[in-house]
């Protein structure tokens, strides 16, 4: 799900959130920006400035819902950045 979320046109990168809680432990590390819970999946994103955030979050939610295994998908917009052209990724 992380790769699919990061591939959305207005998503600059995934974010673990201010306290690093948006992550899922996996063997050998963790998947930052996606927190899989029993009843929900929360995805933290940094987005490109320009579109209304509720519209963008709804689009992400609809696109990721089929991958959530019946869980509710929550989108957490952690930051909005301006000045990044198409194809340019923020550096973390």
C-alpha cells in the first residue's frame, strides 16, 4: 500500500508523522507512512500545494480502499509543500 500511496500524483512522499507513529513493523524494519491496525489503515502523506485537501484525501482514500482488506482508510496530511515541479521528490 505504501508504494501505491506514494505513486499518487499530488503525493510528494509518505510521512511517519511528528512522533513516528504512522508506521508498520515488518521483518527487518518498518514501513514508514502506513500504520496498519486491526480495523483501519492510516496513511500519512506530504502533498504538493494546489488542490483542496479534502478532495485530495478523498481521492487517496478511494484509491487505497481496495488494498486495505476491508479496513477503514484514514488519510493524514502531515505537510503541504510548494515549489516542487512534476517528478521532483522531496528529500527526507
